[in-house]
C-alpha cells in the first residue's frame, strides 16, 4: 500500500519553515548540489532550532551525507545557502566549524595512531590543547577508556564509531552533527549512544543534527525531523506531530472474506477500505480512535477476527520511498 | 595555527613505518659502500685510473673520506628521489585513502594552512633525509678514511686541495636538498591529484625517467627547451666541485628547480582548495 507522495504531503504534513526564527542554529535554503547531470541535493530547505534533536531521515542515497558534507564545508554547494549560528557558512567557515562537532559518514581515523593520539591531534586542530585527563574523560564517555593506548587499527567498526562520537564531543561544540552514529554498534551500544544524545540535550543543551535511514531510531530521540528523498525535503515538522496525527493502515485478519467485503462496502468504513489480500486480510485506513469502532462493527456483523496489526502512515510512506 | 598543524603533520610522518624506510636505507647503504671501499677501494680506484696512470705518475692514495663522500653522494642521489616520494606522495593521498580528509578538512583550519603545513612537513622530512645522508657519508667516511685531496675525473680531471673541499660539500648538500625538494614537490602535487598512495610515487618516478630520457635527446626543439626540465638540474650539485664554480649555471638550476617546486605547490593548493571531499 503506497500513498501518492504529492497527496500525502499536502493532506497530512505540509512543509513548513520558520524562516526568520531567531533561535535557529542551522538554516539551509534552496540548497543544491549536482555532480555532472546528477542532482544529489535539490532545492533543500530546512531549519534546525537551538536545543533540537533534529532527525535527518532518508533512504540510502537520498542526499543526507552530501548535505552534511556541505554543512561541514567539505564540498561546495552548486547553489543555495547555509547559515549556521546565524552566520553564512561560506564567509565564516572557521568560526562556525569551531562550534560544530561531527561524524561524517564512516568513522575513519589515523590507524597508525592510538585512540588518545588521534583525539589529541584533533583537539589541536580545534585549537585546544587537551590534557590526558580530558581525553580519558571523553573516551570514558563512550566506553573506550581501557583502549586509550591501543592503535586504532586494532579497533572494530563499532569502536571506531564510538571514537567518532568522542572526537565530535571533544571541543564541547554547541552543535553536534551525527551521520548514522549507530551504524555498526551492537544493541547495547545503540542504546548507550541514544542515551548519550538525550543527555547531551537535556544536561548540556546541545543541538543535535542526527542523520539516519532508520525511522524508529529517529522517532525515539528526535523532537523534530525532516525526511528527504532524492535530495529534496518531503516532510518536515515535529516528530510527535508527524507520528501521531497521521492515519494508520490497520490490517484485520478475518475468517470470512466475502462477508466482510459485503458488509464493509455498505458501511461507514467503505471509503476507508484500502483493499483485501489473498491471505484473508482486509486493510483499512483509520485514525487511532476509530480502530475500536471498526473492530466492534466487524464482530457485531459476525466476522471473526484472528488478529489486528497496524502500520503508521509515516512509516508506510517512509518504507515506500526506501523501497523505491 | 600553521605551526600547530606543522607539528601535527611531522608527528604523523614519524608515526608511520614507511617514513623510516628512507633513513633505514641510507643507514644500511652508506656503511656498505664505505665497507666495500675500505676493503677494495685501492684496487677499485686503481682499475678506474688505469689509463691515467699510464700517462701520469701518481704518488700516495686517492682514497680518503672526501672521495668516499663524493661517491656516496653521487650514487645515493639517484635513489633518494624514490625514498622522498614515499613520504611526500603520501601526504595528501594518504589522507584520501584513509578517509581522514573528512576529519582534517572539517576542522576550523583553512585548507591553505593545512596544505602549506603538509608541504612544509614533507620538505622538512626531505631536509632530514639529506642531512642524515650527509652526516653518515661525510662524517663516517672522514672518520674511517681520513681527509686528503679530492680527485675527480669527469670530462676533465680536477684535483681539489684539502682546505678547499669542505665548503663545496656544504653547498652540494644544500643543493641536494633543493633537488630532492623539487622531487618531493612534484610527488606532493600528484598526491593532491589522486586518492591512493601508490599513484604519486609511480607518477613521480615515471616523470623522472621520461624527463631524463628526453634530456638525453639532442634532436629538434628538445635541444632548445630541455634546460627547462628539472631532471636536467637534479645533479647540478656536481658543479660545486668544478675548480671554478659556474655560478650562472648554478643559478639557472636553482631557478628551474625552484620554479618546478613553486608551480607544484600552487597546483596542489588549487586542487585541494577547490576539491569536493567525497572520499
């Protein structure tokens, strides 16, 4: 079941921006990046406010990393503008970058150096001469203290990911940009990073720009989010609004398909029926409040229900663009 | 910030095993040459000057520390380019291969500063390598063989007096640094152009070989422009051992080598500043 993208945007989650928001930390306007004929990012607009955990969601190849690379001044936009901390990135590059900690894609480090040496070097590049104590505290924060003296070439991917987070936090940045930070982590690691991100916002009032291709990961921690696809933002808003105000696709597993077809066709739910599948399932688009009504209706008309499952419209929609 | 990045780059260079290959090779090769000269030197130079001995009468020995240092300088400057490119060619390409361009260029330091610091680090490494070579070849040779007159046979025979030699070696080593810095600069430029560490080494060595072959040709327009090829000037350090040092030729070599170095640096700067970091 796939909604038409255009209808979906208009009916449920219209794009909205607070262009003149005084608290905005990142403002991206009409951002485009082309590689030859290929448009990796096209007309992207987004605003991240101070204190946000902002989910930057999209399937692989949607343009997330390209956007982050532009945000980190690693690649130049073809057109459009990026402002961070209220200043244009192009003209205030160094000033802005000193306030950002980031993981950009894979966590690559100098493999021939130890974790501690890597952090010391990166600290110096940020004009901070870190003491061993400070470095150890950073490593402890991500559970790598006991490997401080180990060369990074001996680290697993998950450990490098943790080290990536440590280096992003090293200079106490105001804005933290995390590109798929839980990639390669085990479930415990994922939980720890999630908790760390939440702590960074609640205890240190950091703003976090979190890129991911996993919707549940974003919805667990982000307060606002955007979904991008093919380089363009398709939905932006608060996570609770996007997730809770939407309709659900409810699947009723029933015992009498023919009877259900007849009674539903003449019922108040007729326009909500999305289809019937060969495995005795009927799919109905319903709000959360109406699931009980529909269940009662079916049972009252003698339809046995073996099971009920639901998929949120947003999730369905996100899966559809991910699949495509 | 430049000096901070420079110190970081130097510490990175000396944390990598490949950076010691050059020092190791020189440390092994120079004593081997010296040992060979110590045991077989007299016979070797006797054979070498056989023709001359039929026309001239020689007293004493040619074999001394200065001659050994000269031989080592001559032989090692053929191989040192490879040792220099191992490090200079890795300065930028190594970051691309390791994916650390992202770490480096997302810091609040301009790309100009990073490139200039990396270039300076590569030059300091080159200086260190030549200094080590001079220390071993000159210091150890003088210790083992003592000093004396320097007898050089090329297109003519030059005999330099003992007290007229040391300054020539000083300038020759300085010129050696300039030559090898040019090689390092070219490797550095290739390092900015490609994203693997082998490419710059292969390209630099290929350029040296091709230019050397072209330099040997005397045909047509090549004859008129070959003085512009840097390979033609890499061994101009030998000019310091002519009885009257040809300052004009040395200046020309300095200009050509310096020009190649500056042009290489500017190309590397332009490429990196404009580069989209996609690795």
